[in-house]
């Protein structure tokens, strides 16, 4: 991956939800909820404390995480959708 987050930011690949309900009804894109779960693809080096030392992040590449519904910024890279957000926007590791 050629995208490297800076500071305490993480790069997340959102997990896409099913396009069909359990009853067999197809859900159009306009009716789908925004995903709130994804896989950490890359992590930044961490913020610096007042002494200049790096504070390591609590998440690592490969972690499945839950994040806030409106967290981060969406962007596309080489045809794949990603979110980049601060580590504080990550609510839990699954």
C-alpha cells in the first residue's frame, strides 16, 4: 500500500454490508446505512508527547474495528474505498 497515514491517523477499509436482507429483498445503495466496521489497513507512527517521544497507537494493521458513523474522511485509491481517521474515532477492536 502506498498510502501512509501521518501522526495518530489510521487507514480503514470499510466492510461492505450485504445487498440482500434475510428475507431475500435487495437493498438499493440509497437505502443502505453507512458501514461502521472495517479493517485497519495502515497506521501512522503515533503522536508525539511534550518531550518529543512517539506515543504508539493501540490498533495495528489487520485489526477489525468499529468506528463512529460519521468519522473520518472517505477517499478512493486504486479503485478501492477507504476512510482515514484519527485513532480516537475508533471505538472498539472486534
